[in-house]
C-alpha cells in the first residue's frame, strides 16, 4: 500500500526537489541531457500510466510526485531510451536520454590542478571539449585525464603558450673499475634521496633510497656531488664503485671526468648535446654499421643477402617538463655495443651489448648517473728469462704467466636543462664581443668586420 502525501507536505517536497533538479519539456526524438548524479524533471502532455527504461544502469525514474511530471536521475555516463505510455494515448512515446559528466566539477578539478592556467570546458552532446592556453604540455595532458574521468569522449584543443625545450647534456665514459679498486677509490653521492633504484652510487650516511617507488624521484635539495681524492674532486671513500644514482655537480661533470681521465681511469666515448621539444622523443647514435652476409633459402635455392648491424653508443630518450618544474626523463635505452668476435661456423659477428632503461624525475640541471654495466677482459701476461725460457720442457722453469682480469664500467652522465629561445629583436652576443681593441692586439687571427 502506497502512502499519498498530504498537500502541504507535497508542496514542501516539490520545493526541495526544485533545488536539485531542472525542469525540461521533452520532445520525442530530441535527446534529453542529464548531468550525472543530478536530476531533470520531464514535463508530459498527459499523465503517465507506465514507463520503461532500456538501460536502468544509466538513469532511474522514481514514482512521480505529480501525474504529468517524471523525475529522471542520472546514475552514470551513457545513453538510454525512456519509453512512456500516457493516458488517453495507446501509442508509447520514446525519449532519448543522455547522461553526461558535470562540467562544473571538471572545471573545478582542473582549476585546483592548474590555478594559473586558463582552461575552459564545454559539452557537445556526449563529448567534452577542452580549450585554452597552458604553460606546458603536461598541464594539457593532465586536464585531458581529468575530463576522461567524466566522459569517454574528450577533444583536447588546449594549446601551449610557449613550447618548452629540453637540452640533454650527455657524457658516456668507460671507467677502469679494476684500477679504481687497486687505488682504493670509488665514487659516491651525498645528500640525495633516490626512489625506485635498488642501488645508489655508494652508500654514504645521510643518503637514503626507496625501492618501492616508480618512477624515480630525487627529493633532496642539498648535495655535494661526487667526492674523491683525485685533484680537483675532493676525498674519495673506499665504497662500491659506480652503480646508479643522481647528483648535482658543483664543479661540473666535465671536471670529474677530466680528473679521472688524467689518471688513466676513464675514457670518454661520446659527449653529445641534444635539444628536443618537451614531450617529444630524441635519439642519438655514434657508431658504425657492420655488414655481414647471410644465406636465405627459398624453394630449395639459396641466395646471399647483406645484413647490417649497428654498433656503438645509442641513446633514446623522452623528456617531459612537469608543472612543478621537474623534468620527467624516460631513457629507453642507453646502450653501448661492440664486436666481440665472430662465429667460427658462418662468420656472423658476435655483438657485445650493454644497455640500461629507466624512468626518472630530475630538477633542472641535476645529473643522472647510470652505471653498473660491467665488462670483464682477461689479459694473459707472460715473463721469461731470455733464451732459457725458450728451451723445450725445461723452459717452463724459467717462465711465469699471470692472468689479469680487468673490469670496465660503462657510465652515463645525463644532465637535462630547460632552455628558452632568445626573444625576437635581441641580438645574440658572441664570445669575442667583450674583447676590447687593446686586448685584441695579441689576437690578430680574429677577423674584424668580416675582413
């Protein structure tokens, strides 16, 4: 048995209901739009006898408070049909009902994420349209992610006010790890928190790590960088050699590698400077293409084909400037390969490859150190007494041999920097512009006026 409200109570309920719903006069065949988690009052020409909903997960129609009005509640985003049988009409009326996301809720979430950016949200049927200007690509992508939580269809017309570019300063070095161990030296990093890495560059006190986090984020604002007892670097601690870590080098990475190179402990393999737009992918390759012949059998006949294998230093990266000024840097991969030999059967080359892949977040100017890619070389040294060491059988008494295993560590130093182009109308200065005529007298090789 259904309780019928009294007239005063009914009036009060209708007043409260008017605060939560919108009134609409629907026309058959014309879509009725309902915001999710809100309601719309549908005005009918005649009182409704019976209603049917094709998808009850999208909308809900409770019992009417007034005979010629229906309340449509939006339950989830989607489309459905509402079929109504009215009094004095044997034919049912079909209404298309579309439930869309809350535009104000989308704008509120986007505004909370990017309060300084001007992003507008509009609905076109069941599609969310985003427009406006933002400071970087990451903000536009985040706004699109927020909108997709409310609607499956999103058109992103957001433009970047000033596209950001990232300069990647890369140095690839091969470090003689065996010599470092013999000298009791190794590299360490101080004052950094590395999340997502299982190892740091050494393990000094005050340096922590969190191996559960991905991608890697380095959160410390203080750091002394690499320290050591090589001139110009500082005092080394006899810890583990290079592994994985991050640091801000006050004297620059070049000074560190130069000091190691001067002692014969490191060899720089490549040092490119790569400029790429934020959010775009960049590649670097320094090496050779090694040709070799392969046999291809087709229908019982064999033909020879030339195949090229690329060896050398390879780097594939994708930087993304985040809203908070951090740089998300995806390295996939950083690789060094070389020919280790050839197969005795068919002469195919044996390629020795060492690579690393990672996804990190760095501040502008911080340096990522990727290492631990070890390679062992066995060197056999023989010493003997002249003439006596060459005597068959007895000569072994006057000879001695020693196997020396040398470990080489491949180290990538990667420093991303956010760069901006020179504004229009601003003249670019050359290093020689600051040279006075008196100072230039000793440099007659410097051309003046293009002559």
